[in-house]
């Protein structure tokens, strides 16, 4: 396989905070010409068997995937895992522990929203999540849009749920060492997701990539839904500088919310090593 491949290795289903089933996502990806696909639900691999079967039915190749929430320098950083064994006990247990704090955090978020007059937000968000162990800010955002507090989810995140705004509650996620260890211990590759989103200083980003590599991380998302064209170039250069493979993924969540459709991103720059070249043996 080469750099010129329509791979989409970052998206979410109803198993975490997406709005489509794994089967509907597979059909959508296939219709958009995706050749290699991964479902990367947040801290959850319960949809992997369904996604792999749906990909096969659509004629796509598949890599197992997950997106793990990590606390690094007081920020939430996301690490994507690709090509791992979904039955690995240490990975399963680690993800279960990571999910464990979501319900209490959500209740604390709802209390803070009630302080500014937004009542019953936990119950409202739970209607979108279904499972309190997987409840997230995205589910709160959908509830606030549905009830008319905001017009769209982007407005929710501008006014609420982020640091310094009503409804923000800091949560201690997994460590970078743990997340990378779970992924690599299960035979997969750890990838830094959408690095431009973190707004780290140059020194902080250096610390992230250096520690990530030190723990066995091997990849970085270069072309992803939240990156600009200039950031594609910047993180292609970072991939080369740090000796990391490059990944590509839309971070698609919903037809109504996501600005980047599955399979529609530019191809990876030719100067990078694609993650799928290193994961060839793990592709289904």
C-alpha cells in the first residue's frame, strides 16, 4: 500500500458519542470511496466486531480502533489506537477504568449548568448517551441544542462545557504511559490524535511527542478533520522530525454536526510514512 490511499482511521459511532451505528458508518465510508477504515470510539471497543463485519460486507479493509482520553499537562489529549487485539484483557480493563469516572463527572457538569439556570441537563444528556458510563460533553451539547439553549453544538462549546465556562468539570483520565502501553501491549500502534487542537506551546508539544515516543508511540494524525491545510504541512514535518508514521482520519461523529465527511480529506503528503504501511499485518 502507498501514501495515496483513501483511509479514514478516525470516526465515532453510537457506541460512544456518534449518532450512527457501526454498520451505517461502514456503508457511508464505503459510499465515499474509503478503502481502509477504522472505528475509533472513545474509550470503548464494544463496536469493533460489528464494524469489522460491516467493513468486510462493504468490501473495505479494516483496522481495529479506539480513541483513549489522556490527561497531559492539565489538558485532555486523545490517543488513537490502531490494529490492536480487541480481546486483550489489559486493554479491556484499562478502558473500563477510564470510562468509570464519566458518570460522576457528568452529574457535576449538570450541577454547574443548573447554577446558571439550565435544569435537568444530566437527564437530557443521558437520552443521547443511553449508557452513563459513556456520557460525554457531546451528549450535553446535543441536549442544549435540542432544548433551544444554543442553535448548534459549536455554539455550546463556545459558551459552555469548556474551561472557564459554565458546565466545565476537569476530569483525570488515563496517563499517557498507560494509554500507549495498553495499545502496544495489545499489538497495536498508538497515534497522537489531532495535535493542533491542543494549543500547546512549542515546549509543551515537544514534551508531548518526546514522552509519547518514549512510551512506544509510533504515529501522529497529520490529515484530520480539525486541521487546516497549513497544519497538514506542519504535522507532516513533525512526523518526519520525530520519526513518527502519519495517519489520516475525518473524526466524523454525525451527518448533522461534522464539518468533514468520511473519506473526503486530502491524501497524506508523499513525504511521510503512512501508519498502514507499518500495520499491514494487522489489516483485516
